[in-house]
């Protein structure tokens, strides 16, 4: 093993000035460490506790004679010691076991001294367990407070004490190795517990054997692992639960099933230990008599530290350091250097492989490992070993910035290495869009179609996850690898890219339409919105068929109902693709409207169709430009022929366009009428928009229909007036001016005004208008005369008969009013006379019979001013009013109060005035009934109150 390299991965701490404190005066027989302290037992029976740096903390007298063995427990702050005390009787041994609780201190005799509480003292040797020399000692902490103590003797026996030692709830049992004739060959030189899950095992080492006891069973069983052993202090346990023994020729490792690896380190082994994966060994060189302390890194096969030391009596590990206590009470504290220092040392020597092995075996973080690999790669790169350098760089993927590696291999001669790195980058899913672009460019530069196929058409089904799909499509498309780009787009579901390549690069329109038809409806709708303009330009019929299937599901919508229709795409969503192709848009919307009768977008569809139907011309920019270009060529080649045929072609085109426009106008009128079936329902199009379209395109029939539906009758006749269509004007007024059918009679007044201001002969029309005005009594004669007097072409003969009839009618009405006035005056005079007579003259009551019972009147009797007489008994309690006249009087008073209430309802009054043909008659009726004939002022605010004449009872 001398060929192993030696390194200084450890260093001395405390500047090499560490030693056992002077307070420890006795010879050190045993040591232990744990819980941040070192415990030292001496031959004078004292135990001392040392802090970091071997500073004395305190000491106490554990045994009266000497301390043979001790162990500091890890889980609880207990100290277990074995030592000699004063022998009480010859039958009892002086050797005993004590357990101290270091957290409980008891005062001792003397100034300011104290010692830990000794919670238990046990005698190791009893009648069943005879006394022998103790050669080894070990304590295992099971589930607290259970301890398992093993005491090895020189006769090959192991005394075991198990249980709660503090409460002395224990059991004792004995283990025996094979007896040997030579007692020195049977001495127990080492003990080691092995706990693996529920399995509890004990390694026992003698100078001639290695045995394994299984303690989890009721009766422990023994198994001999090897027929060789070792001396005292050369037994240890690794962190992998392996037993280590040291012999002069080698160091052996043991598993439960036998001997494991063997390391041929020559020299007598004085001490053996294990520290953080390192093997610690103090070796005595018989040639020069010197002792060497070596730290072996078995995984990396190197010596991490080597130093010549004095005679070492004890070796401990605590505070992350290795402490060597010499026989002369000097000490050496050795600690491991940090990872950075070790790596710097190796880098200076260009030992990169060693550095890599160290960071991997010591389980350093991935970033530190990647940094070592990067430096190794840089070292190989500087030596122009590009293949090996790239192998190291590949291991750094995920930690080292890829651009650091890529920029080193951008040279064309190193494109293979770069390709390899980029492939690994994609395999680990760490590639960006730029990396994908670079890798595909490498493939295209190398013309390596096979690798491109493997990368693009991966059979593992993970190709879409290894790289950025859009970047791959873009690069393949730019390099004219259209099939590869289409494969990636189709596999990744990038339908828009697939169609972009088919339509823009390959002009395969039929295949694009077939692909769209195979997609889900939602995806197909998105792709049609994106590329519909190109498809409509080249394949309008097929594209419209696809759109109809998308929007109608081939008639399924009519079976599934309105709710299903609302889930389908709306034709309105696709209007933008027809921006330059209105004829195709019209065909599409017409077919859709014929299939789906109750579409949620019915209003928008009808609005669009109206705009198409009513537009003056459907422009096709591409066709127009083409026609202009062809015409220029024809004119340049054959000018004479173009001039002769130009007029004929233009006339033919005008006739065709006019015919098409008239057909569209008829469709528009049909749509207007069918979209507004009756007045009670809302129309299936935007009425305001329809009016604007009809006005803009001069569609008279549509305007008249809409105005009539909107009950804008005056606008209807205004259209006829503007066109001077007298016949149509009269017919319209006859239809719309009949109040019996909900018409507006005031239209005849507007018509009369029109003829009065016309300024031309229209006697026939005026006579017909006067007939309807006279029939419905629309205008007074004076207004008629004033209106018609403005037309100089009309003579008096036109209205002669009308005036005669109106004068006769007025005379008749005046005569009737005069007779009514005379009658009312006579009645009024009679009433006044009767009232005056009642006030001034006496009344003589001559009735001899009761009006109620018709019997002869006798006293007591009651006579009323209305000349009715009653027995008092016939009247009962009501003596203030005449029973015969009271109902009529109450009716009159109720009528009067009702009129007074109505006089306060101003809205009703004005509504009657507006709705009456003669508003003045309504006002006169209110005055005649005395409702507004009087006003009284009430209150400080001067409010007017309507009131009738106050009545008085009879």
C-alpha cells in the first residue's frame, strides 16, 4: 500500500499546543467521549471531564482505588464506570459498576466541591458469575432507560447486564466463546454491538477468533465468523455497521455473514478507529521504532493524513476532531480541512480525478461537484483533449450555465462535440429555445438526416417534451425540412403551424382542408379563423362546407335543440375571413340561415346579409386588379380592337351588375319582411341599421316598409311627397290615415298642406282629400281655406261644395245650441222664482194623508218644504230630511263631489283636451259643470282651491 498517494487533508488544531490539564495527576487508564465532553478515568479512582480544547471542567472521585473502564452515554447524560473500590469482605470482589447522573450534582466535603449523583452501584461478579480479569467493556443504549452492558473477561466469557440499571430491574446472562487451552488466546480483546432494525447482535473478538452472538432471541446463539483475531485496542466499527480488526499484516472488515474486504497495511497496529468514513490507525514501525498516525480514505485509495507521533495511549473523536492522548499526557488534536482547501490543493497539482472522487464520496452538493468537473473540463480543453473535456462538461448539465460550454465549441471543427452536448441537454429537459435552434442547425449543417429523424421522430413518445416545439418547427421550416416541421407540429398538436406550412410553403390547400376536417370542432374553428382568408381565396366552396359543418354539425343542431346551438361556433366569429370576398360571405350566411332558424347570432347574421343585399356593388379587389392588368396588356398589344369592343363589354357588364343588384334588393326586401313578421314581436335585425342601409343605398321599398312598421307615418308620406307620387300618396293616406284601424288621421292635414303648397294643378286630389277631412272632421273650414289659398292654381270651385256643406252644418248646430240655451234659461228662471218664493212667502201644507203609510195624518206630524208630510212614527229617528227626496239629493251631491275631485286631476284634464277633436268643447264642458267656475284663496300661501256652490239642507 505504499503506492497510495499521501495528502494533507487534515491539520493540527490549537497550534499543536494541546495537552492533558495539570489537574489530572493520576495515570490515565481509560477515556470516553460524547455530548461535547471528554471523560478521563485515572488509576487513582478519579474521573475528570474536559471541555473543548481539553480544558478542565471538573473532576470527582468515582472509585476509591482505580477506574478500569468508563463510557459516556449519548442519549442521556449518564456516565457508566467500572473500577475497584475497597474490598468489604473476602467473598465480595472489589470491582463494581457505577452509574452517575451528570445532570445532578451532590455537594462533597470540602470547600466548593461537588460530584455527580451516583444513581446505582452494581457488583459485576457474583456467585453465578465468578470473578475474572476484565479485558473489555461496552454499553449499548437501547430504548431508554434500558441499557445493555457487556463485560469481556480474560477467560473467554462475556457477562451481560440488561435492564433499567438505575432501578436495578435487570437480568444477567453469560456468553461464552470457544474455550482455548492457552488462557491468553481466549481473552476478550474487543466488543462491538450491531443494531439493524430489530436485530441485535454482538461482535466478540479474541486473539484467535471473531464470533457473532445474536441477542434478539430468548437464548443467544453464537456463530464463529473467522479463526483469526487481534489484540486489545485494535477493534472498531464503521458507519456501515462493519467490524474492523487490525493485525500486523492487514486490516480486516467483517459483515454478519463473514469476512469482507481486506486492506494490506503493514505494521503493528496499536490503535484503530473510524471517523467520518476515514479509517484511523496508529501503526508501529518495527524497523525504526516510530509510531505513525495514518488517516486512510479507503474509497479513493489515498492517505488523507500521515504524521509521526509519540506513544499513543488513547484515541477519541469529539467536536468534529480526532484527539490523540499520548502516554506522557501530551495530546494532539487533528481536524479535517474544509472541502475548498482540499480541492485547491488538488487543483494546484492537477489531480482533478482525485478531486472528483473526493466530492462524490463525501456527498458534497451537486454544485460543488459540477464546479470540480468544470475545472477538469477546462484543464482537458486547454490540452486540446476536446472529447474528454466534453465528457466532463456533460456531467455538469443542470448546474453549469450551458452557454459557458457552447461558446467553447462553436468552431466548425468541434461541431460534433457541440451536437453531443446539446443532445444531452435536451435529454435532461434543460434546453431552451436557443439550444433547440442551435442543435437543429448543427444537424442541418452536418446534413445528418438520420439524427434529425431520431431527434424529431423519437419513438419513445417524449419528443414533444425534449425541446421547444415552436423553435424546432421554425428552424426546420427555415432549412426547408418541411416534412420534419410538419411532423413535429402534428405530433405536438400545433395545428396552426401545420397549416401554415401546408398553405404558405407548400400550397397544398386540399390537404389543409382535409386536415382541418379531421380536427376537433373547437380546434378546427381556431385554425379556420387563422387561415380562412387563404382558404377562401383558393377553395371557397370547400371552405364554406367546412364552416357549415362547424357551425351546424351537419344538422345535428336541429335535433338537439337551442341549447346545443348556443354551444357551437357562431358564423359571426368567421366574418373577418371574408373581408375581401363578400360574395362567398353572402353564400355562407344564406346557407347557414336556411339550416339554423333560431341561431343566437340571428340578429348579427341578418344585419350582415342586409348590408350585402343592399350594397350598390360587391367589390373584389383581386379580380378588379387582375382585370385592370389584363386590360392594359390588351390595349398595349391591340389598341384598335380594345377600343371597338370596350363599349360593348362595358354595357354587358353594367346590365349584368344591375340584374344582380335587383336580385339582391329583392332578397333584402324579403329579409326585411320575414325578419319582422308582426308588430308585437321584436325584429330579427337592427332596425336603425336597416334604415341607414336603405337610406345610403336608396332602397325606397325597404325604407317605406321600415317606416310603416315603426309607425313613422309622416316619414312614409314624406317619401311619396318627395317623389311627387300623388296616386301612391293618396293610397298611403287611405291605408294609414284611418283612425278606425289604428291610423293617424292627421296625415290628411299634412296632405292638404302639401297640395296647398304644391303650386300646380291638383283639384282632383284636393277634392278627395277634403272628402276624408270632412268625414272625420279633422280641420276647421277656416284652416282649410287658409291652407289651400297658398296654391294659386286652385279655384274656389274646388271647395265650393265643401264650404256650402260646412256652412249648412254650422247653421244647424247654431240653431240647436240656441234652442238649448232658451230651454236652460227658462228652467233657470223657474228655479230662481221657486227659491225666492220659499224665502219670502209662507207654505200651506194641505196633505191629509201620510206619504209613507197613506193613512190619515194625526198629530204628531212632520211637514217638509218639498210638500211631503209624514207621521212622526213613520220617520223614526230621521226627522231632518225627506225620505222621498233624500236619494235624489244624495245623488246630486255625490255627482258634485266627484266633479270637484276630478277638477284636481290635471293629467286627466289635459289628456281629454289632447285626445278630443275639439279641445275647446272639453274646456266649455268643465265650465258648464261648474268645476273650474270659482276659485277661492285658502291659507297664507294663497293657494287656489276649486269649489262649487255650498248647498244647504231642506
